[in-house]
């Protein structure tokens, strides 16, 4: 089961003191925790969960092999742009993190839709969250598959039970806020290094 409180603490701790960078190891820990939410969605996002696990593994490997250059998001991007890795290695950290970064926007929107939703059917708000975030980077086939699978989503109440927030869904708002703060810091790094459109 996903521990949203732990994810919130870890995302908060991942932002550096000067608030302009993110510590990669802490980000990975937070992401590992928050990605458990994909299991709550059932088979509809199984492919996303599998891809997230793979990307986290790549980043963890890079961090273990070279902890100095992969200490923070900015140190990683600086190293990879200066050495040309962003152009020559398809499994570079900057490209890998970009995929996680995009998925983080979806997770934040999804959690927000669940916490602020009124009805029990969440397929509409989740589709909107997907359309506003991940769909922009998926092929027509994947978008169509996700569209059809929206009808298999659990109810809002079921999701709230599974994440332990049935009695207090609004308590997830702080998590959403910190996730967006982390997202903005990482996005500013992509903009700074001109890496927002890595293929």
C-alpha cells in the first residue's frame, strides 16, 4: 500500500535548501513510494507502472555508479550535457528522469482529482488528468487503450480506502502541493539546460 505521508516527507526533503535543485536519491525514494499508487488503478496503468519501475532502476544504477555527478538533478544535467551523454546515450539520466517527471505531473493531477472529487466515478477527472499530462507524449494507440480502460477504474471511495484517506481526502492537498513544487524545480532545470524536448 502506498504511504502518502512518507512520499510527502521524501518529496519535501528532496528539494535543496536554496530551493533550486532536487537531490536525486531522495527524489527516487519519494517516487518509488508514490508510484505504488499505479497499483491502485488496476490494470489500466500497469504499463505506466512497469515503465516507471524501469526508469527508477536506470536512475538508481547511475547514482550508484557515479554518486558525485548524479547527486542532484542539476549536477546530473550539467555532467551529461558537458560530456555529450544527452546526445549519445539513450539511457542517460536526463532523458530517463524526463519520463518520470512527466508521469509525476499525471500523479499530482490524479491525486488532486481524487481528493477534490465529488462523485464516486472518477473516470472523467482521471481522463482529464491523463489528457493534460501523459497523453501529450503517448502514441495514438496508447491513448486509445487508456481511453477504453478508463471504464475499469475503481471508484473514488475504493481508491481513498486503498490509500488510507477515506475519512479525510482533503489531507492529500499538501502532498499535491509539494509534488508540484518538486515538479517546478525539476522543470526549471530542464529549461535551464535546454533539455525539455529530449527524445
